[in-house]
C-alpha cells in the first residue's frame, strides 16, 4: 500500500487521487440564472441524491485551484436560489463536456454547446431539452467547505418538479437503465457508460441472507470461489440440505462458479452439494 497524508501532497495531486478512486460519479448538469437574467450551464461530478422525502439533491462547485476563484454557477445560485439539474445521457456527453469550457460570465453555454433551452414550470433557470430527465430545484442551503483553492461548496437543493421523457420508461412506467443510457465521470479525461456494463445484484432486503460466516468451511475457504461468489452463495435465507458433508472439490467449485456468473445461485448450490 502507498499511504499518503493529504497535507503532504499538492491539492492538484490529491484532487487526482480522489476523482480517480471515487468513481464512477453521476453528473449534475446544472442550469442557473443570475439577477440580470444571464443563463449559465455547467456540469459537476461532485453530486448525488440524498433524500426522497423531501427529495434532496446536493452538488458542489469547487473553488478553482488556480487563482482560488469561484464558478459562475455558485455566483448565480447565491443570487437566484434556483437550479435545474439535468441528467446527462451518452448522446449528450460531448456537448456537455464542451459546456464546461471557462467561457466569460454572461456567455450562454446552451448556445455554445448547441443545447436547446426550454422553460421550466416553477423555477427561473431553463431546462436542457435534450436531457432525458430534468429536475427543477430550489436551493435550500449553501455550505462553504473552505476558503482555499479546491474547497467545495455544498449546494443543497430540493426538487419541486421533475420531467421524464416517456421514451426512457419501460412497460411498468419505470426508468429503463438501458434506455436512459447515462454516463458518469471517472478520473482525468475518462467517463463510463452505464449501459455498457450493466449487471444486477439482488438486494438482501426481503429476506435475511445467512452471511458468508455461515457457509460450510469447504466453501468459505475455497481457493476457487471469489468474494463475489461467496456473497452470492451467502445471500440465501437458509442453507440447502446436505451441506455438512461438503468437501473441497476444485472441479465442483469451478462448475459452481460458472453457474454463479450466469446468476443461477440455486443451480450452483446443487452442484456444490452433489455427491
């Protein structure tokens, strides 16, 4: 392990480590407006949803490391406490990146990046028509985390209206992760596209998984099965019958692992306990 104290490296280095390791990060594509009516559009990857009741989203425009100046988005929400958080899909990612250019104040990034402004219904800032989901929000609080370059400013917002394009919904009216096709920020110039790496992990909420510690020792200490494999096997409510006689078998464990990769936990257990 390389162990580092944040105080021993530059802010730029620390920033790089933080963003490359805490990833992928969702993107808040924020449209704001100042008191003179100038519109600003800018992306932020220090962002997430934190509450459903009330519906709260938080994003953080950081102070610039060079020059220790603040961004137009922060200036705008300090003047007009409203923002639209637009979701970024893969079809928008290049234009979204272009909008992050440090244009002078008063320049409309909607125009520069080629996006379409549509009026919001409750708040003053416009929405991005191309975004698959748009959240109209009011700013509840702004918390400065520091005064030096690189310091974040938490903008705590409450969603007052959301708009969802019908074409991203499935037959049950839920958002289809393949259709919404979101992207997320990695470190440096890298992004990830959720659509290309989707996989499901059943949540252990309806039943209580037995836990890895309850697995038979021959399975728990397998030299074949990975931690992910053990997690899947342990996410059952009760152990199958006939597990006391299980002994390690590399062949069986390889076959069980192949079944687990297909998501077939029941068949994997049958393979493991088969005599």
